[in-house]
C-alpha cells in the first residue's frame, strides 16, 4: 500500500516535491513489494540545506535553553500521541514486529524528554583567581551537525541524532537510511509541529556516498555523527579528518555472551533467546557469540534450540509474530553465506539455517553449536538471526574469547558469583556490559563502544556534551 504522498527531503521549512529529482522505491520487507516512493536530494538541495543549517545555527544558539527544552518536550508529547501510526510505518518499511516498533517509538520519546532536561544543565564553571581577576569555563554548541542513521532502528536512531543536537543549540542536517525514510519523516514532523524553527533541522535523502562527501566537505559542517557499519564509519572518518571535524561514531559489534554454570539456566535461556532474535538479530548490540561453561553447555544448547524452533516468524503486522523479516534483500543472502561457511567448517546446525520460501526477506532463526573460532561468522558481525555457541572451561578462557575481536560495543555476562561479576565488568573490553540482564539502552546512560566499534557516546549527559565545545575565558 502506498503512503498518502511521495516521501522526500525537508529543507528550510519546505517538504520538497518530485520536480526533476530522482526517485527510488521504498520496499515492504514482508512482501518485497514497493509501497512508497522516495524523492532524492540533488546537489543544489544539499547546498540549500547547508545554507539553512548555517543560518539555523546562528538563530538557535541564541535561544534560551528553556526555549529549546520547550520544543523538545512538545516533540516528545507529539511522538507519543502519534506512536501507533508511526509504529505501523516503521514496521511496514523495516519489518520488525509492531510491538517492537511501538516500544521503539516510546523509548525515543523518553530520550527526547531526557535531553529536554539536559538542555538547561549544560553548566560551565568559574575558577578561583586573585582579586580583580576571573576565569571561566564555557560550554558552547559546536555548530551545524551532519548526522547519518542506520535502518535497523528507524525512529530511535533518528532521535539519537536530533535530540542532543537541538538541546545543545546546534543545527543539524539529518540523512536517515533511504530504506526507512517514512519513520524519520514522521519524527521530523513532530519537531516541526512542536515549533522548531525551519532552518534548525533539515532532512535529506540521496546516494549515501554523494551526500556524505558533499556535507562533510563543506566548511559549514562542524560535527559528524554516524550510526552504521565499521567499514562505512572508517570511510566517513577519513572525510572528516580533512577538516579535523569532531565525530561520534557508533559502529558495529559482535557481542560476546559469557554464561557460567552457576546461572539460573531457564531464566537465562528465556532472556537470551528473546533478545537474540529481537529485530531479527539486526541490532548492533545483539548477543551473538555465546560462550557457555562446559558443565551446562549441552543443556544450554538444547534449551536454546528448543526455544528458537518455537518462535513464530511472520509479517511484523501480524500480532502473533515474534520475529519479522530481515530489512532488505541483501541480508538473507549474507546470513545464509555465513551459516553455510560455518557448517562447512564443522559447526552443528541445531535450528533454522535456511531462507524462508514465502515472499519477503525472511530467514529462519538459527542456532549453530560448536562453531570453530576460525569460522567467518565468529569473526564478522552476522547482523542477523544467528546464534553461535561454543563451550569454555575457565574464567580466563571466557575473557580471552570475549576480547579476541577488534570490536568492543556490547557484552553480556550471566553468573550469580558477585566476585566474578566485578572481575568481568572490569576485564571485558566493551563500552557496555550487562550482567544477568540484557538492557543496555537507558536515556540517562551513555551508549557507545570502544576499539573498532567506535568512539564517543550517545544518550546520557555524554550525548549532549558531544555537541559542545569548551572555551576558557580569563579576565583581568
């Protein structure tokens, strides 16, 4: 079903029409069919967006923090009021079950609320000096931001870019994924209707490489914020280096899960299976490499496979579906290649393993046991519904496997031993560690990784701070 009108860029307060611009289809992952058209910005449009961002920054940085906060609060309210409709759009273009999409929208609204509070808490400080002198430390908005979003969380990823930039007093040019444009557009409408001045936030779509090169080469752009794959992140960092641009990089992971023999096994399995196949495994913090202590390995593998085979896979619009399709036609093929290679290397297939034959981009939730360390899937992020199981003997073995890869975004630990919890919290090389639970996303907590999983943080006070520069002022 086509949406009411063609989707397209929002520049300087105007939603652009097709005119002579290129158009591409937006597909429904559950059917593989086009359900909307997306208008792509041309070079002149990008120049116009940059000009608006420059003007918008001068205007918005001069606004009182309370005025910025009021816009954010109103935008969050509108997002909640429109949550049901926006969740349906997100499911239709990304594929995740509608209940997951609704939870994403409501989480995004909570994140906007948090940044509304942070907008009035960007404090500086006064330093002690001799009489007649004063030294101050100021935190000021960095300037226009170029932000690029992945398709896996089409609402939350967008809000993670918009909310802290707006709270800090920056303007922003947002380029969401061309595969999930409708969700981003609806979020932008919430900010528009909340009273955000037209020049402060722009949204553009186009050929990703062309758009990123154009925006990052401009002297207008002062900060890069990117959520996506490690290879694309590295390419963008090279472009940003030309102007020594401040960057926040939220890149891929390959999250280890360390499961010890003193865990509550049934509770651990129920928790991990649900979390593994959330959004069909297309989550940068998805638990992926399951390292299980030898004494419970067989029971864990059996229980994991049984629960996986019981999952209902179908359209995200079907209330009974527990896992939807993958987001595009590239992902089932890529996942199938990883599964086949792992099996050829000696991994045992316990569940799934094949592309579903119905229309759309479905791949069965899959469990592989005894996966060799050398298998490609153990070294490259699968970004799909694949769980990789291996046994380990000692704590040192587990730590070594957890830290073996160049990625360091998320990690998970399941053990009732308090000393071991503290040890692993320190020893695991990751930006985020969850112990005996799986939630890593909270509005007031930093979200980000280390090593090749990126640098800088989103969410929390750190998310706002990433959009500020520090200035020292000394007065005699």
